[in-house]
């Protein structure tokens, strides 16, 4: 699945030797269906079968447009590249920043992924009276 780039930002983090440039790649989270109601896993342009969900102002999960009705878990990959300490312009090997892209290949066991989506995403929003389950909390660094 091709991942669309939404944000590419320069991130100076301190001293010159610590400078980085990075990007956040987010996978669109609404999937189209074919005429039989089955998920459309690809399209001729490898993009139009997926679109971004519409954010809701009240904190609920996002809604998908009717032509892409299947809401998927949102995936985001954050990357950071060290910048050289020498002077000059930083350029991606692929060209302009808009050429930055990523690919995602899911290796999850389908049953375990469905279980985590149900308990860690669909059960939200999480509050004091509806706390996030322990298995959904990020641990470590």
C-alpha cells in the first residue's frame, strides 16, 4: 500500500551535529468497496481506493465518506534523517520534498489485529469512566 505524505517538516533539534529533517507519513484511513460490498484493495492509480476520514469535533472517531465507507485504523510513520554538519542545501535523493513516500506491509495476525482494533480503537474515546485497557498502552521507549 502506498502511503501518502501529509507533512514534511525540518526539525532542528539543537546543536548543528544534532540537526534532523523529518516527515510524518499517514496512510489514508477510509477504504472503498466494490459493487459486491467487498473491500477494494487497489485501484488503477494505486491511490483512489483510499481517502482520508473527516475529523469530528466532539472527539469521536472520524467518519468516512459514503463512497469509501470502510474505516481502517490510522497508521502513521514518523521518520527523521540526520542533516550533515556542512553548509549547503539538503535534498532528498528522490527529488523535492513532495516525492517523499513510504510503503507499509502488514504482518499482523488478522485475529490479533482485529482484537486490538476493537479494544484499543473502537472502544474509545477513553475517559476516566472508560479507561484504556492495559494491553493498549504503549510501554517502553
